[in-house]
C-alpha cells in the first residue's frame, strides 16, 4: 500500500510539473487535438474524386466522344478538356493541370466494333501513387464497360442475339476481390495508422520534455525526496503518460473513427492491450533518450528525430520486406512498428488477442529493453547524486 501511495505521489507531482510548463502542457493537450482533427479532415472524402483528366482524341468519332463522356462520368475522373496530340496531354501533366491523360488512337471506333483488343495508351502522373492508382483503376473500368457496350451493340444491329453477342465479346476480365477494405477506402487504411503515429508522438515528446527537465534542473533530487526506489519513480511517471495517451486514444479511435466512418471490427481488449503497451514502450524510449542528453531542447529534438520517421519505418505504407536490412531492423526497435501491425489486424481484420501474440511479445520486449536501460541510468544518477551530497557535507 505504501508503494502504491508513493507511485501516486510521483504521478501527482508529474502532473503538476506538466501543468506548470506551458510548452509541455501544449504538447500533450492542444497540439494532439489540432493535429488529430486536421489529419482526420484530410480523409473526410475517403476516396479520391475528380482526378483532372485530359483526353487525346485522334479518332473524332461518335465512339471516341462517347468514351470521353464515360470517363467524365466516373466518380474518380473529371475530364477537363480534349486535345489533339500526346504532346499537349503530357504538357498538361507537367504543368500540374492534369494527373491522367487518355490517348484514343485514330482507329479507336473501328477497332472496338471489330472486337480488336489493342492496348489503350494512358499517361499517369507517377509522382503521386494514390492519384495514379485511382486513375488507372477508373480508366480500366471505364474502357472495359464502354467498349463492351459498343461492340455488343454493333453485333446486335447485325442480327446477333444479345446472348450470343455477350458470348462473342469475351475478353479476359479481372475480377479483383479486396479483403478487409473492399472499397479500397484510403481513409480506412491511412487514418488508423496516422492517428496512432500522432498518439506515440504525444507521449514521447511529453515524456522527453519532463524527464530532461528532471535530470538537469535539480528535479531529480526532489524526486529522491519522495522515494529512492527507481521502479517506483518510473511507474509513477509511466502512469501519467499512459493515462494521457489513453485519453487521446479514446478521442482518436472512439470519437474520430465513427465521425469519419472508419470501422473498428476487432476485439476491444486486444486494442486496449496494444495501445497500453505501445504507450509504455514509447514513454520509456523517450525517457531513456533524455537520460543521456544534457539539455532539454536537445532531448526533445533527438526524441522527435527518432519518433518522426517511425511511421515510415513501421512498414505501414511501404512494406518492410522491401526495405534494406538496416531500415528494417531500425523500424523493429521502435514500439510503433509492432503496434501498427497488430493495430491493422484488430481494426480491419477483425482480430483478437490470439491473432497478435507475436506483436504483444515484441512490445513487451521493447518495454523490458528500454525500461532496463532506463533503470540502469537512473541508478547511476542516484549514486552520483548521493556522492555529490556527501562531498558537500564533508
């Protein structure tokens, strides 16, 4: 019971220190609120709409004009104009006016009516993979639907029954089946990961700021006046930042998810376990980094440098299997990486605790690693503090 009271005393002191420091208070309250809402608003539409598209019509027939209208009718495309040459289309992409150019050859209508499945040229702005993927998907869907309609209509006009026309026009079709995110909704994919990355930034920067201050402004001696038990001091500080992180997790995942239509399909218990473990690991990582640095500003900068690329290194957007060995192992050292792997399974795969045992083990290992280093550094600092006190008394 005495240990619990001491932990609570350390936690209450930590809260008071946060409240007394304007920048730390902003870092754990106002900043995540603004950033969370702004990031969520980015994905309000969930899908990409009205990608500016240019059509190069070299056929000038009823079929080519009908196809241009069909492209414009697709929700992901918006035909801004029709031009005469491929050079004009490429120039539109270079200038930023368009992201997609569809080239209709001179014999477009004739080839379609003959059932000739020659390739259709399409220029895409590959500098933005989201736009290019959506545009390619939209063009592919439209060309399959529109040309089939034209060819079948031609067959029917020549006396071919509708059923035979459908059988005669039988190009190889792709029937993709998307699992876990059937609508290919980018909001469902990105938003959970980005909000989780923001969550780890909140606790990492907050913990780095306060621990650096404790270590190098006399606050550590004040802590030792409460208790000299390293584990109790660590537990008291963790209690504060895990609580702050959980509050923001409730807002992000319990508030912004339903507000922006992001589903949560899995186990609440699994989600809670992974969030708590990630928050604990990131807090200890930030405190460990701060322990080795002499200045508060440096500690915050180093923590920010370490935690900022965590989302990219996690493999959430770019697969870890395609990364170099150094990048892959660096990512595995950051608690956000196993967390996001588990988080995706819970949020989108309808996963439970049994589905993320490997990631839970990795998070636990990071806690033991960073916690062990943290305790070792704190004990050395305690010894140094007592040595200075004894010398001053002599």
